[in-house]
C-alpha cells in the first residue's frame, strides 16, 4: 500500500497516534468518517482476529456480518501483508501484559 503514502496521510496517521484515548478516537472518527466506514473497518479487524484464531469464512461471515469476499481480502492481507499481522501481534502482547 505504498501508493497511499503522502504528507497528508503521514499527518493523518500521526494525529491518530497522538489521540491517546478511546474517547478522543471516537470524537475524531465520528467527524472524519461515516458511522458505516468506522463499522466496516471494525468488522474487517474482527475478521482478521477470527481468521487468526482459525475460524472459517462462513462462521466469520455469520458472526461479523460481512461477505466472504471481504473475508477473503482480509485473509489475503493477513497472509501476505503486514498491517493486520502487526496489529494482532501487538494486541496479543498488550493482552499478555495486562493478564500478568
């Protein structure tokens, strides 16, 4: 996805990193995105977590409410990309630290 790199996108990502709390994120994303866009992103991330746990496409589709085509795209990104994998790994690390 290097074709999305630009100064504007860098600034967007830096702003998101600096938000600091879920409340700040809610306020920002409610202004920047439609509710549907935020829900779609959340569903894709849910699908990535479920794929990582070994759940099949049909189960994910029923549980999350997205198409198997979308799940297939998420699966491809999970296998060949680094964004979902990095996010999942960091979430697992954080959960381990919280459980200790």
